C-alpha cells in the first residue's frame, strides 16, 4: 500500500527544503523556504502563523524546522479521514509546488496520484472562485475531457492538468500552466477576483 499523498508530498518538500537551504525563494510573497517551513510547523501545532511567530520560529534553523515537519502533524484534526484532503493534501501539494516553481522546477510528470488528489480539491476551490465571479460561471477541464462546472451564467473555462488548475485556484496564477478562455466578461471576472489562499 502506498503512503498517503500528504505524507509523500511532505517528505519530498522536506527533502527539497534541505537541498535548497533556508533563503531560497517561494511563491508565497515575501517568504523564503525557512519562512514557509516555520508557517507549516506553526499551523500544525495550532499557533497562528503571524509574521512575528514565523520570524521567531525561523531562528531555530531550517534543519530543526524540517525535523519537526518530518515528525508529521497531530492526528486531530490534520489526519482525520474526512478532513485530511482539505487540511493536509492541499497544504502539501501547493506548498511543495510553491518551492519547486520559485526555484526553476517546472510541472512534474508522472504524478497521477497527485493529479487525482488535486482534481478532488478543485471542487472546493472551484466553487470558491465561482462564487467570487457571479453571475458568471466557471468550468474546469482536465486533459481527457473530464469537467467540473459551477454556476449557470456565461462561463470562464480553465483548461489544464489538475495540479495546474489547483495552483491557479490557490492564487499561484503566474506559475500555473493553464489556459483560460470562455465568455469575455467571465474571463475578466476571474482575473479581477484575485483569490489568494
């Protein structure tokens, strides 16, 4: 049996953080890799990740932060089956890509499990964007033609692999390799929405 998506993404992110060091950029505006690691540690231990707390946590050093990340999150609520996809899958898929993309790594290939997890998450985050662009609608289309449709009005259509769609929906628009087309007003509404998660 293979490990859960968030576990494999956590492990790969930890490896990449150590490889790049504490001062490498991320897609999270103003954050380095050490800041991102501090954010994850604080979040998983129920401490609101304010800028002061992140700075304080960062002083412990990246190896210490990564060791805490590798120790996994508490069972409740992070690993509960019904919540795990939305609390942990999203966090580690997106933050793994935040580090990869900011450091010149393009989209991964041969990551079917990550794409399937990402497709599942696009339902929640697609609805969120669709609410922000009402009365326009939104359609997500992945390779092979599977679709998710939100709303009834003229639609903006996002085309791309599921992980790229998820990055776009999470506000990583410049890094996401997608195609956006559809009704002119709906497309304009998507660009105006400016959601950042």
